[in-house]
C-alpha cells in the first residue's frame, strides 16, 4: 500500500530511464486515484507544474496499457448483462485507476439494496422514480461531452450522465432487483425499454425517467414511423451498447484534447467491431 509519505521518493524516480521503474512509479501514483492532486498539494514541497505533467503522462500510459490488456476479457462472459457491467466497469477503472477503492458494481449493489429497503411498488416505474427523482440522477447539460459522463462510478456518485450511461444504471439496477429492462438503440438519444402493465414502454433516463408508450412515441415520428417501429421492436445488443459508449468517449476525448486516450478508445472500438463481426457472421 503506497502512502503519502512515499511520494517524495517517488517524485525522484519520475525521470528514471528504466521502463520497469517507470511502470512501478506510474502504478504507485495511480493508486491514489482522483485524490492524487490533493495529496500532492499537501506535501511539504509540492511538485512543480512540469513534474505534475510528467506524473500525468506516466499515469496515462499505465492506465492505457492496463485497459488494452484487460479489455477483451468481457467478450467471453456468458450472460449479456454481466458482459455489459464488466465492460462499463473496465472503463470506470481506466478513468479512476485500476486500484480505485470504489467499483461500479459496488455502487449498483448499493442502489439496488436501497431500492429494495424503501418498500412500496416494485416495478419499472417505481425504479425510474427512485433513481431519477429520489436519488436525483439526471442528464449532464452543462458539460455533456465530459469523458467522465461515460464512467458509471462518476455517474452514480455525481448523479449526472449522458443518456446511455444513465440507461445502463437503470438496466443494471433493474437486473439486481428482478425488473427486466433493456436498451433501445434510438439514434442520438439512447433510451431504455421495458414492459409496464404489459405495454412496451420507452424510458428516457436523461430526462427524469420519463415513460412513454411505444404508440405515443411513434406518433411523433411522422413519415419515419414504420422504420422507427422496427427499430424499437428489438432490444439493443450489449455489444452495440458498448460500441456507442466507446463512440461517445472518443468524441469526448477529442474535444478535451486527449489524443492518446482517443486513439486507445478507437482501437478498442475497432477490436469490438471485429469481435461483433466474428460473433454474428
């Protein structure tokens, strides 16, 4: 376990020419997760700006190598929602650090436990109300393309995200409490889909968990109604959901000037495309 008192020694090793040493130093710094800057600020001699940049580059390289090596493990899992949760968990650990204390699965477990303990109705409408009204998870409107909006840990803790990650919180929490919820691959605005009183219903997790019956939704589609009906009929496959998450991340990293992270996510998407082609051909 790396302690703050170890940091002055580690700072002297940031420029060590040995790749082995650099990898261990990067891992040590990364173990502090999002708290690293605060811990560095608390040192008697905080690192200079150029030293912080060197640390950030070391950590970035370490996390990218970790994610690249771990990524394909979720392909082989049998259960669809297990694959979804594992892939999203890897993205969260990439952003927070592989050694982060809090995982997406633990936070989802807590949400499910809290929902079960609250009593009252136990259906998709009640769960949507619990997550998007009582717990206040909502759409990120001020910084939509922030990379962390694709990180389930950030989404749950900060209570905001983009349509697809909010829908995934709803889907995965529902799975834990016995409520069957799927994804709807609607262009530009991912939705959840579930049956409420036997009626196929769309749930807009970005906008407060608003529920709309399929027929009511289709009335807004004009000439494209039949094409929309076909799209709504089937649940979005897990691989397609993750592909959209990766596309969002690429766009976010590009906007935030993180070319190395953008390049990595692009490589993961291409890898996933090949996996999907092999699986569905």
